[in-house]
C-alpha cells in the first residue's frame, strides 16, 4: 500500500512532526517502512534524522516507542550511527527508558569501533549513572568495568563510579565499590584516589573498609544534623471561603458533577446550598437550572442515595430544592441508627458509621429552605470547627427560630478541637447564655474539655492464613498472628449469640432447632424454638419429638398442622375431615388415607387412638 501511494513521500516526513501520533500508528509499519527503504522506495537519511529529532523533542514513552521500533528496524550502519553520536549522548540523561537503551547501544557501538572520545565518554557515563532505572545503571557499570583498562581510561572510570556511592540501592553500591577496588592498582593520577576516598565517606562501614584497603585511609562521615524528637507540627491547608452567591454555587455544583468529589469541597457545597436557599430559594433555582443538563444527575433513584459517595450529598440537597414536597426519610434514618435496620426497607446489619452518615445526609437535605446555616461545616483544613464560629451559628439558628439537627449537632461537637475551651474562652460563656438545649449542650461540651484521647489497647489475634494448608473442609489450618487495636471503652468484637427472646444479636429470627452457640456454617445459631419448619419435627408433651409427615408446620399449642398464610387447611381426600395429629411416638395411619397436604388421615368412622394404645402398622 505504501509502495504505490503517491502521497507517501509527502506525508511520511510529517509523521515525525506530530506529537502523540506514535501511540496511534500500527506496530507493523516500522518493518514495512524499513523494507521499502532497503528497496530504495524511501530515503534512509530523512527517516533516521526524523527519529532522532523526535527523540530529542521528548514525549511520553508510549508515543516514542513506535519511533524506537522504526529506528531499530532501519538498523543504522556504523557510519550513520557515528554521524549522530552527539545526539545519542544527549539522549541519555532524561529520555524515556526505551529511548535511553537505544542510545546506549549506539554509544557502546561507537566505543567498540574506537570512535568515542574522552569528552563523550565522561558525559555518557555521568548521565547513565544518575538514571533512576537500575537496569540502565547496571548496564553502565558493566560497560565501564569492561572497557576501563582496554581503552586506557581507568581514572575517568573511577571518577564516574563515585557517583554511585551515595545511591540508596545497596547492590549498586557494592558493584561500584568492587569495580573501583578492582582498578585501584592502575590509577595514574593521585587526585583520582583522593576523590574516591572522599566519596567513600558516605558508604557503610564494610564498604569503607574495602575502599580504604585499596586507596588508603577513609575519613569517618561527619555527624548529620540532630534528629528532632518528634514529628513536625501539622499545618493544615487553608480552606476556600464560603460560597457567597447563587452563580458561584451553580458553577461549583456543575464542576462537582463532572469530576470526582471530595469531602472538604462537598461540605462547602452543601453548606452553600442550605445558606443561600434560606436567603433566596428562587434565585438559587434559577442559577442551577442554567447548568443542570436535561438528564440531571439529581434525578436518580432514592436507593442510590445511600452510599459513601460525597457527590450524593450535594445532589440530594439540590434535589430537595426543586422538589415541592420532598420526602427526607428522617424517621427511617433514625430507626436505622438505633436498631441497625429499617422496617420499611428491610436493611440489616448496617454499620454504625453508615447509619450515622445516612441520618446526617437526610438532616442536611431537610434543612434546605428551613435553616439558615449548618453547624458541622468545618472551618479549618484539618476538619476542625472554631468554637467561636460554632456558637455564632447557634445564635443565628436561634434568631431564625430554627432548631439544629441532632446529627448535625453531634457531628459539630466531634469536630471541635481537644483544647477548644483554651482556644476561645469566651465561647463557653456565650454558649451558656443561649436558652436552647443545643446551646447548653455545646457549653457543657466545651467546659468538660471535649472528646478525650482514646485509650488504645493492642492484642494479638490469630487468623487463618490464606496461603497455608487447608483441611478437609477447605479451610486453612495454619493460623497467622496479627495485632488489632480497639479502644478499651468498646467491647471486643464477638460472634452474635441468641437472646432469650429467640432472636439473634443482629435482629434476625431464629430458625431450626440448634442450640445456643457461636456462628456455625455462616448462619446465626439460636435457642430451641417451639415452632418447626416444614418437614421437621414437632415436640408433643409426654411423647418426645414426633415426626410429622405433612408439609404444614406444627403448632406447639394444639399440636395440629397450621396452614400457611393465604391457604386453606389441609383436608382428607375421602372423609373430608382435617387430619389429626399423632399422639404416640410414631404417627398412626391407615394404608391409603392421606390428606392433600400429605398428612395422614383417620379412616371413616374410626376413633382417635389413645396414647396408650399400640400404633397401627404404618403404610408401606
């Protein structure tokens, strides 16, 4: 295709001028272009010059990898490589690894032909030994070690090896020291030995001794600056000012919908929605309508709002602003927080942090158009709230006749710094003068010193190892000991056990007739229940456990099978009467008398046998 293309001679040189084009070109083209150049269809010199110029211009590795393949496919001759030797040397310091490997091959090729000068060698050695890739540094060390005596440049080689002594890679330092000791006897300049001894001061003790044995005594390293006793003080970043206008709010919300949200920006955006909507809700709606797309992200399913995604918070507040009759679900969220489950949605075992976040999310959305400010919005980059600012927010709420949300107040108290009373002593007296319960709670919290530092206890816990041997059930048999820490005020985590009310600790109902104990088989165990599930045993007074052959569960009071909800009780196929429960250790029946539900039925006109009478022969 390229051979017969009339535009190939014009467009092919332009390939080297467009940035980012190498990642889009086919991997088969370098071999085809090199084959056409070998046939004389294309001139080799513009292709080689184009590759080198593209390397010198720089770029990402994925964009330059195609040109490296083209350069290798062209296979420059020694004369063509020597003509671009200076360019190859300049590619060694900072070019991508693939380009640097190609340039090193061409430099070593010129050195093997005896065309590499002393200046080019020193520049190439210094550039390679400062590279971050260990592969290139090893290749450079091998090249210097093999050519030091052969080319008569031991002094230049040792001067270059000293650049590896401060390296953090121990294997590279050991190779550099071994190479320097190997060529120590062939040093011709005393300044080279002095430079090696001076550079060896940063080496470990064993490597310093090896250098001292070959070059002379090495001075001990100077003591560094004193190590500080602890970590430097934490300096949080400065938060941006609050959102001040509906136009700025709309711009911030549009930016949040296009990028990944973070909690500091989300807190600022939610606070801006609540505060500006209280001032002028119509202006905020008009500003947001200009940036909301047709299929806005706030028109999402309510089930998608229960997540840890920070972007959901601003979305739900904006959705509340446009909904004339919003449903916040505060009662349901409070029930989830208290009981760990929702009777309307059926959630079970919801983590405490998730429950609290759901509650606060719904409180924030409910505060839109009703409260002038939120209490828990941070004022510092560390997440803390200034005590004076918190009291000022409480004063604004009381002036507007609004009550703060309980979750919002709890979050605000937790975000107060540990030394809040010392930072602002006037905040305690201001909060105490507030008549509301929230003001008294803040005053008491500040007076008590806030949240105390937790007392952490560490213990060793044995866990099964994923890579150890497994038993018959496919479980690991070799434990792994690890340390887990939890506050002493909190009880250690244990497996849920059944309570006397025939419910497990996580709120689920008990099933089966298992005894009280830890979790087994991934399901909570429970006490012996009076009911039995279908096809299980019912306990009858005085006769022990008696199997019931029907599918309907047995009732503990009347010892009769109870019909499932919405279905009629089972009746016998011949007599039309309902089956009688057994009273002996084995169920009595006739040969062919069965109910539609599978229970055995008495024969017509027969009386119910007593518990002392012998049971009839069961049907086969």
